[in-house]
C-alpha cells in the first residue's frame, strides 16, 4: 500500500510538471506572436512614414530651390512672359506652360475617343476568345519603354508627316500628340474596359426590355453608368502625358517658342528641363527656374492623384 501511494504521488507530480511545462510553452508562443505582430505593425508604420517623408522631402527641396528664382525674376515675368533667354537674364516660362497644356489637351482630344471606342469594343462587342486575346496585348503595350515610342516617332512618324504635308519640318505638337496618344491609349482603354465591364447586367437587360437596341443601350445606359471609371482612366492618361519626357523630347523640336501651328517646333516643361539641366550651374537663377518648372510638374501630378483618389472614394460611397 505504501509503495502504491508513492507511485500515485510520483505520477501526479509528473503530470503537474507536464501541465505546467505545456502552459509555459503556450504562454511563450503567445508572447512571441504578440511581439511579432507589434514588430510588423511598427515596420508598416515606419515604411509609410518613410514614404511620406520622401515625398515631402522632394516637395520641400523642389520648392525651396525653385522659389529662389524670384530673387532675380518677378513672379509675373516667370509665369506670364514667353521670353525665355537665360543667357541674357530673361526667364519667361509661359511658353513651356502653354506647350504642356496644349500638348496634353491635344493628346486627350485624340486619345479619349479612340480609347473609349476600344473599351466599348472589348467589353460589349467582341467574343470572349478575342477579348481574352486583345486584353493582354494592351497590357503589353503599357510596358514598352517610352524611348522606343520616341524613336519610332522620330524615324517613322515625322518623315511620314513631312511627306503628307509637304513641310520641311514636322516636329511639333501634332507629332508629339500622336506619339503620346499611342502611349496613353492602352492605359485609358484598359481602365475604361474594366469600368464598362463592371456595369451590372440588369442595366442592359432593363434597357433591352424597354425596346432599346445595342447601340442605344451602350451609349445611353452603359457609358453613363461607367462614366466615373472612364473619367478615372482619362485622369490617369493625362498624368502620364503631362509627365512624359523622352518620347516628347525626340519629336517636339525643343525650340523655345510658342507654337503657332501643329507643325511648329516648340518645347514643354519636361523637354526643357531635360535639355538644359546638365549645362547649368547649381547656384544660378537658370537652375532655380528649372527647379521651379519641376515643382510645377510635381504639383500637377499630385493634383491628378488627389482627383483619382477622390473619384475612388465617391465610387465606394455610392456603391
């Protein structure tokens, strides 16, 4: 009997030790998980803070350097004068601002109708097998480097425009707008395609039930219902068109003058910065003026991004 009691006590002690050991391991595992979650959260916050710091750092650097322009140049001269001659102390950036706005507007005027028609064709007209074939092609076009488009524009498009118009020079807004149209068309088309495809089928069924044909359903029901997504696509295309550099430099002519026709060589903000930034001293009004142009481009891009986010939030609230 004494031996049996000792055996029972020994077994109880071993069981208690095993239970305490198991609970200790479970506690250690939970502690490690809490530590890992806290570390991951801190890492995410640090990464987001770093991105914000980089963005505000770039903004601050561009603005702090660019604003030095107005030590030697008046605000009115920089923004409202078209006389750009830095070697003689004249820094009118109006011609570059006008060129940027005109090029972007002309690009959108050409690209938006074609892009929307392509999107309608993909989402509403094509059979499934052809749709699955064309969508990856558009996605591949987005990834082609801009210098390739610029080189094709320089060697193929400009000679063709010369032959078609009989002009000695074809560099200018039209050539640059055609190249940019080819570049932004896949982006606008694909995003618009997604927006049109997201329109509920019941809208189409209701339209057909009321006696509408396919054309009326597409242009009176589907496109208005997807208009916010199409505007979103256009803003994305506009943002790329405004910030494009290499392709524009190769076909626009890079001449500091306001274009009085579509075939007059001119310049935009991006092309002027690229062509002149390497040949100026850092501590000079010329360089400060280029920094101010870069700051303007950055502000325009941020406005586009804010507009896109605003449209996204409105779409989420309404859905």
